[in-house]
C-alpha cells in the first residue's frame, strides 16, 4: 500500500499528550499488522536536546543509532516496540543547519534563500524521508508546540502544502483541551473552537479532533464541536484522563479512532487490532495488589520527567512481577553517611541513576555504600555504575581518594577516566559515546542469567569509563567485571557476585524497555527486590 501520512497538532495548551495520542494510534495500527513509525518535530533551535538541562526538557532519550532525542521518542518505542532513529526527531536547528549548509555549498544556484519555500521544503523532505524508505505503511508526524506559536509556523505551512501533494494519503489530527469550569459546572468548547479556527487560518482543516478532558464530553457537545469546527460528527473523539497512559490505546479504540484514521486515509477497514498481549499487561497492572518499593537516587528527582524511561521501565518490570510500583525519589545532593539509613529505610531495592557533574555524587556514593553493606538489591545505571566502582575502590580497595576524573581531575586514583578517543574532542554535543554497542557477558554472571544470553547490544550515553588499569585489583577484591565490549575491552557491567543483587551497567537499559518486551535486567532487579522485601 502507498505510505499514509498522519499529522498530529495540538492547540489551547501544551502538555495535552500529543506523544501519547500518536503512540496509541501507532500501537493500534501496528496491532492491525501495519508497519508504523512516529516522528517528532521540535520547534526549538537547539540541534538536539543533548545540551539542554534536564530541568528544561526532561530526559534525553537516546536511539540505537546514537541520536539524542526528545523524550516522546521513548513513548513511541514503549508503545510500538519499534526502534526510532535520528530521522524520527528533527529540530528547527537541524532544519536551518541543513539549509544553511546547502546555501554555503551553492546548492540554491544564486536564489534568495527563504522560509518559504526553502525551509518548508527541507521540512517536507524530512517528513517524506521515512515514508520513502518503503519500510512503513503509516508515518505519524507529531508537530511539537501549540497552534499559534510563532516557531511552529513553518511546520504548519509544510503540513498545509503536503495535504495538497498527498491528497487522500494524508490525515490531520488536532488535539485540543475541553476545560471544566467549576464555577459554571460546565465543560467549555470555546477554546477548541478558537484553536481550530487558528489552524484553519493557516489553511489546515483538521480531519479528526481529539478532545482532552477531565470529564466525559457528551455526544451532544461533540456534535456541537463537530459543527463549529467543520469536522465530521463521528470524527470527534475524547481522551479522558485515565490512571495509566497504557490504557489510552484501548480507550481510543473503543471510539473507533484507528478506524477513523484508516477511513480518512483510504485504507479499507476490516478486522480488529490484535491487542491480546497488551490487554494481558493491563490486566496484570489492574490486578496487582501487593507493592514493591524502589528508591531512585538522583539529583533531578524534583522533576520525575528527568527519569522518564527509568520510571516506565521499573513500572513495566513491577507489572510483569505482579506488583504495584512505589518509587521513592531520593535527592542525592541531600544524602550523606549520617542520614542515609533513615532516607533509605524500608526500601526493597535501590536504583542509582545516571547523571553528570559533581553535584550529588557523594550522596550517590553514600547510598551505594549503605546498600552494599546491608546487601540491598542495588542497580547502578551509567553514572550510578561509575559511583559503584568509586565506592568499591574507596571502601574495599582502600583507595580513599579514588574518583572519576569528571569530578576530580587531580585524583591519584582515576578509577573512572575519560576514554582515550574522547580526550581530543572539544565540541560539547559531540564528545559522548552514544548509541548501541555490543557487549559480551560472562556466562556465570547474574547479568547473563537475567538476559538468558551472553551477547547483548545496549545503548550508551556517556564520556567516562571504568579505567582498565584497576580491573585486576577490583576483580581480585570481589567486584567482577562481567560485561565488556568485545572490540575495545571497555567494561560495561560490574557486579558483586557475593551480594544478593548488586549490578552496575555503563549503558542505559531503560531506553529499550517496552510494554510488550520489558527489559530483562529491570525485571530481574525488581524480582530480587520483591524477594528481599519478603524476607526483610
Ligand atoms: N557523567 C558520566 C559520563 O559522562 C555518566 C553519564 C551518564 O550517566 N549518562 O560518563
């Protein structure tokens, strides 16, 4: 079949959940057997979110091909089980960079380079790029921001133009908000009407409206919205608040959302999506009564979005272990050896999160020390793993000043150090080791048992590494280096085998845990935490 393009725009306010709506649609279409991908256009000028403070932007998500992307890419993968790549996340910065590069090369043959047509052509090229691979039946494109934003204009203009080029192979979904005004005890449709008018002013008539709402929008009100917004009455669906984002696909399917999109794009509607496995996951989620309590130690804990993929991976792992998840967010900056016992009391397991820079590192080390001595299931990810090595070197090897050169350039014991090939690179955005790398695991390790295999490939996002000069000393004293990159011999996984579950990974398993394929290390960690919790 010809590739179908679905555009998702948002109006009224931000944070309505365009990413979840796009992901849910992709999930349903995939369950109908279609090949689907989702891309996100971010209107900001940064080339990628890699240089953004997590407080600004939440988590940076890393794709298999090493692109640092918006956290919505994580939702796309979790809902569809399909990997995204660099082509799935474009920013205004990248569009302009590419156009300016072309201008400098003389590709525009002396023409004046303008927003229309040059920037819009570049946007359209990037939208069609995924479709042109021939790998997808549906390309869902989420336009970041809200209708009316100055910076979104070139994207919306590109969508307007593409509607003419693509004809029936294209559908526009507009997500709006229907607020409940408590004083009037009424839902209000006016913001939606204004938002659609704004879109119409730009030449885009939405085909489908999704109304985000806290209260049920009755059929009469939906018909009124349809009438005022020039949309077919049966193409107005609602997205009510639900306890879990993973319930959204089914909620939308009950309103025939997937069928409406298929009808709009000329795809014959037959059969039903196969959501058996998805429903089994939801049943587990709804039936779980007991709780597993995990502590997440990090310096960005005031903003849970900064650890989005970790939260979701823990949640999926808890669900597959028939448990509700309770995460206690622990600010590493406020942890020290004197208060660690009180702050970590009652937890079944502790996850020490990724990060960069000195702030909060000593707190992470204090947490790890306490967990190791009390044999609490402990999972270190990236910086968390590096802190496990530093703590072990200080406390077990007796190298009291051991550190990472990221924290202390002058440390006499650089147990974590800059990788040789990174030393000469000066450009901030480019210095990290990113994307998927192979790792071979020691067959006897807990890690290999959790994976059920010894050859794995995992995503990385870091600059510093375990310094191999300390490997023999660490291993002789009980910290096993059980995973390494076969080509470079860089250590990717450490564990202390004599402990219940004490594993640190240099990579980021949280980026590849999905609803239908939860990550085996997370599942094993939560299992160990439950076991520990039972006998505590
Ligand atoms: N700051 C550390 C490094 O660059 C760890 C990075 C991370 O946790 N993602 O190696």
